[in-house]
């Protein structure tokens, strides 16, 4: 396979350096909105796709080639490492992760094992190695952050209120921190292995941590997040953080040794920059639902984001959350081209 010259715009933006254009990629850029992806899913379950490095690499790479984005993100799931530590998880279509043996007590936490990435999830590392040979853009590895992963483990699946998770956290703080540390160890081992296999940046998805207030975040979450990022910092690759509905936690994230703060659509880039002390590169944050709007609306909203983002070096365009199945491929292709053209002309 003849690769194009390596496009390092994303990595440069992560480091806060000047770029030739604003780099863009999309969370869930490989997914059900693509006819080609749906065709592959007819042959393989989601889990089987993850287990097959050739298939996982293909869907990862195809999204980049189809959309023209500046970065790839590994095709996997935040639940991928959990079976190896003793969690029975199944990804059910239309529901998400479902766990048959949820955490209910300290003894359940005690039973959790440790992750040995090369032994337990070798297929993930093989996918990364294959992609590094195939891609001409950076590859982002990722993991779920401890709170978000724990919420599935305790609730038994997706939740709207996280009552069981918070009850465990408030009722047994020692058991909670034990769980956070076990998941922290898993995260460090998993992402370290991804980087050693060839991932050029890593992102932690703390998708549901916005359910906590600042004080609880500082008490129950920040210690493990600081330990994770401090350990990963030694690997020398950009570290990205993202959560949904978590604008009130931006200052807390800024205290962590992360390189890039990803934000959702609930706060503007301008307001995020005005938060005291926020000078790190930002990533975001078009409302995903706008992808179903007329192009004129998408363009107007995108211009607003780009005009604000370009005020400082180190800005990465993304959605405020992931691509969903109803989005048209042509819309994302047009959006990518627009971001590149608009920022190249106005940089």
C-alpha cells in the first residue's frame, strides 16, 4: 500500500503549535452511518470485529479515507478490556454495554483481576501495529475513564441518573477508591500497551462524569485521573480528555497533566478559553444533531466555532459527542472539506 506523506497537523495542534489548517476528526467516525460498515456488521458481531485485527484496522482506516480527516481513532470499545478482569459484558444493539455481574459490594471489587494487555487483548495491539503501517495520519488510542467504566459496572448497563453508582461512592468511599484504583491500573496498563504498539496519542473518554459536581469530582475522581495521566505522561504522546455535560469540570481537568481538553456543545470555545487558567489546546465542539440540519446552518455554526478556535494555536475541530447512525456520509465529507478550506484561507 502506497501511503501519502504523513499528515501531522493533529499532533502539532495537540502540542499547541501552529498548523496549516485546523485539524479535524470525529468521535465515532467509524460506525453505522456508513453503508460499508453496516455491510461488515452483517458478517460479524461488534465483538467479533474487535477480535479481528484485519477487520478492526479496515473500519478504522476506511473512515479516514472516506472522510479525509486528520486523525484516525482505534476501532474498539471502552468495554474491550473488562472481560479480562472478570466482568461479564455484552454489547447489545440499541442498548449498549450490559453487564450480568454488576458490582454491588466491596467483595465484588476484591474479586476483580488485573489486565495483562499483551496476553488478554493482543488483538488490539495487533490492530494498532497494522494501522501504523497503513495510515498517513496519526492514530489515537483510547480507553474509558474509571468513573464512566465504573458506572456501567455498578449500574449493569447505561443509566440516566447513576443512582447506584453514586450510592456506592457515598456509602463506601474506601471501596470506591479501591475500585477507582483497580480501574486506574487497568487504564494505565491498557493505554501504555497501546502506545508501545504504535498509538501516537491517547484519549480518555469520561463520557458520563458530568453527572458529578466539582466537589465530588475533586474528592472521588481527581486522584485516580491524576495518577493515570501522570503515568501516561512519561510515554511522551499527547493526552486528550473528553466528557459530556461536563463544562463545569473544565477547571478540574485543566489541573490534570493532560495536553488537550475536549468539550461538548454546551459551552462555547470562547467561554471555555475565558475560564481562569485555561490555556491548553481545546477540541470540539459542534452539536452532533446539527449534522441533520440544512448545510447553511451547519456552515454558520461551524464558522462560529472555527473563528473562536483559531484565536489561539492548538485547536482541533470535532463534534461535541459522537457521530450517530442517521448522519449522511456526504455531510461529514463536506464538513471536513469546509473546515480545512475555511481555516486555510483565514489562518
